[in-house]
C-alpha cells in the first residue's frame, strides 16, 4: 500500500501524519510526504525551498522517532496549486489513498479548507480526511 500525506505544517496535518503513521505500521504502507509551495505564479524562492525541506525533515524525523523505517518514507516538494499538485502526485505515484487534514493553516472557519475541498471534488484516489477533533 502507498499513502500520500500532503502536509502544510499545521496542527491538522500533524494529526493526519499520526493517522498515516499508524496505518503504515499496520499495513507496511509506504508514505509519500508532499509539501506544495503555493507560490501563485511567482518564481520559487530559495527560502521557500528551505522552509519546505525543513518541514519535510521534521515530519520524517518524527515518524522515524515513532518507529517507522525511514526507507518507507519518500519526500516530495512541488510548486503550484496545492490541490492540483496533490491530485497529480497521487496519480503519478500510484498511491492507494490520500490522508490529509480537513483544515490547515487558516483554521476552522468552514467545514473543510479549500485545499481539502478541491481534492475531494477532483481526486480519483480515495481520500481520508482526518477530523480536527479526532483523538488518536
Ligand atoms: P484555506 O487554505 O482554504 O484558507 P485551511 O488552510 O484551513 O484553509 P486547507 O488549506 O484546505 O485548509 O488544508 C487542509 C489540508 O490540506 C492540510 O491539513 C494539509 O493536509 C493539506 N494542505 C494544505 N496546504 C498544503 C500544501 N501547501 N502542501 C501540502 N498539503 C497541503
Ligand atoms: Mn491552507
């Protein structure tokens, strides 16, 4: 099994990572970590790239600290529209499911944030949205 775990560094994507970790351990599933640099047309800047690297590193380290084999984790950085990139990465990498937060950096203003909404609307891959109150 292969899981796509799109992360934005919010508390909600941390929770999604804990769910992915648990599923990965149970099913020996590979995790593809993805951060999308939403640079809205402008060129990708060095600091954005460094921030993305750091974020992926922190998530990888915390999963390895929690007992996941580092060889099970792949990290990817893409730029562009987050939802489009999540959908495309899922298809290109043949993932079985996407595990993501229902919310992100902006918080709880709607039922889901716009990235999750757009992924749910357009993805052909199964999406597991982790509710903000889910207790793992
Ligand atoms: P909005 O962005 O619409 O203001 P929000 O920030 O609260 O709302 P979303 O952006 O939809 O909510 O975030 C929901 C989930 O989508 C996050 O928990 C994360 O899993 C994923 N996500 C959001 N932005 C990115 C990104 N740039 N790269 C990778 N994953 C992302
Ligand atoms: Mn967001």
